[in-house]
C-alpha cells in the first residue's frame, strides 16, 4: 500500500530520504486517478526496498501540490532529495512507471 503523504509529514518522509521517491498526486473526483491507484499500490509493494512510493490527495494537501506546480491529475513525480528528476502526467501503465523507477534507482 502506498504511503499517504500530507503537508505535515512530507518533508520528513519524502525529502529527507536517500531513496527515490515516487508520488502520485490524485483526487477522489478524478476518474483516471482511481484507475491509477491500484497500480501505485502494486508498485509500492514491489519496490519497497529501493523506493518510497506515496500518494498526495491534492484537495487535502494544497501546500505540496502548489510547491511542485501540480495542475493536471493524475501526476506522478519522481524525486530525489526533494528535487524533481522525472514526471508523468496522466494515466499510464504499470510497466512504464516501473521502467522509470528502474532508470532512476
């Protein structure tokens, strides 16, 4: 299960880690976001040793969403030390996301 990231735990959890961080920015009203959710959860379980995979509900966590300029959903960001090293906007396949994770680890 992907980790729930919030405005309050984001820095401690997602920025101050040596792991690759993969964040799914989503909203409950977003159909493609709901389709991506099980893929994100699977990737979280399969990559637990090498990457931190989390989700940010943009409606409840506006600070993170604004900081990273999230305007389209779903958006998946790939971060290292809080810096964006990759981005996927829109619904995509598990294989495409795994390939990007493998490239960035």
